[in-house]
C-alpha cells in the first residue's frame, strides 16, 4: 500500500467514523411527543447518513488505489497561506469571544468579515453590510420563527427588544 493510499484510507475512515458518531449523537437528542412528523433528529440523521455514505464511498475508492495520487501528478501544492489561516482562526476566536457579551449578530458579523478577508475579499464595508444582514436574518429565523435561542445581544435588543 502506497503512502498516498494509506493517507486516503485514513481520511476515508475518519469521514466514516464522523458519520457514525453523528448518528450516535443524533440518536441521543431528546424529543418530546409534541413533534408529530419532523422532529429535532431529522436533519442530524440526514447529515449522518450523508457522512456515512461519503465515508463508505471514500473507503472503497481508497481500497481501489486511492484518489490523491492523481492530484499529486497534476500540480505541486501551493505554499501554506498563513495570513488566510490566521484570519480564519481569528474569525472563530472572535465569534467565541463576542457571542456572549454582544450576541449572535455582532459575533457572526465579525466572523463573516474575517473569513471573507481570509478568502481574499478586500471590499470590507460590503462584507460587513452583507454579514450584518445575513446574521440578523439568521437570528430572526432561528429565534423568532423557530424558537431556538442562539444568543441575543446588543443589536437584537435594539431591533427586536430581546433581552441581552
């Protein structure tokens, strides 16, 4: 077995295990008799099934010789973009640090803006505007329409009157 084939098999098994863990975690989600048709387990089970199917397909491909050797023959991998990785990490850490004191909209807006910069966008004002609109829309959908609390804060209190 070649090194690339072993790497492919390792990645495939990881995806398969991730799907199995997802299915296990979906199974332990509590439900109440109030859900008539589609409950809180439906989407997690769907994602778990997709991961399991993808994992099985990747394992089969890895056992037939793998897929990454084709990629190595085509081109050499570019050097690591440490700036982009740093911006992605900063976005994640900003979300974690900001969501409790300032709420979902502010935290998600900052994260979106940093991730957009990591992907090379230089239209920062546009990114902030789009991020704010999408984040506020997501907040309204989850909290107001679905009744799922995702973290009210400053902006949510001003717009919706939700306590921060």
